[in-house]
């Protein structure tokens, strides 16, 4: 079984801008800058043959590139937040690309949960902090709410393998799929 997901790799300019945001936030643990990505579809644990079939389906896709734009920061987890993220603008081209990749995975036989796609880049994951730390984090997220990056063109999507280790997740790219530039 291979744990994998499909994501957009981030251009260096975006990565650097996000590293600055991570530095400015009181994060218990930041996602390493080289691991930052925007997940389109989390495939989960798949048997090798199914992953291969899914890869073939992705190879057959002809998708336009997208203009990636980040706007604002947010917390996931409500009263007990467990992550901080930079939100991506949910523009139609990005939503369409995500939908087509999810459909291709489903047609190849992947059982994907029906979940609304909320495009984001996770900057830090943590256990729900005690109230004082939570308020500090919420204040910092609010203060940096004006964060913007892009739009920048992204012309490929990536199939990543995710390996859970004691030190955190390790991501290795298994395949890269070009999207037409100019999107
Ligand atoms: P996240 O950034 O919001 O945590 C690799 O784990 C990537 O897949 C992450 O970007 C993660 O999103 C995303 N993902 C989506 N659903 C997941 C799940 N059920 N388990 C782990 N990761 C998931």
C-alpha cells in the first residue's frame, strides 16, 4: 500500500512569502518550507496496482495551467484549532482542475470521500493549544490577515508519496504532470 496525494508544488516566490508568514506566527511547529504544497486530492493508502492505474489516468488528462493566488490566513479546527493555513483564492480554473483530477481518480477506482474542496496551504499543524496560546495565535492570524501572494502561474500537478515518520511526514514526488501554460 502506498499513501499518496495530488498537489500543486509552489513556486519559490510563494514559498518564500509563506516562510515569512511562518516566521511571524507563534507556531508550535511549522511545516518545513520544502514540504509546503497545496493539496488537490488526498488519495490515501492505495494498493500499488490501483495507484498505477490512477497515475495512467492522470497522464491522460489535458488540463490548463492555473494562476495561483493566496489571500489571507486561517485556522482549522474551530475552538480547538489544529492547523494554520494560507487560503488560496478558489477561482474557477483551480476548482475545475481539482474536480477533473478527483474525477479521474474515481474513474480509476479510488474511493474518494465527497468533501468540499477548500484550497489552502498548511503552514503549521499542532495539538489544540491551551487558551492563552490559542488567543496569541488567533491574534497573529488576524494581524496577518492581509497576507497576499501571486497570482503566479502553475503549470504542473504532482503525485506525492507521503511517509509518516517520527520526525513528521516525508513527501517524495512520484510523478509530475504538465498542465498547459498560460492559465
Ligand atoms: P492538510 O494540509 O490540510 O493537513 C498530505 O497529508 C496532504 O494531504 C496534506 O496537505 C493534507 O491536508 C492532505 N489531506 C487531506 N485529507 C487528508 C487525510 N484524511 N489525512 C491526511 N492528509 C490529508
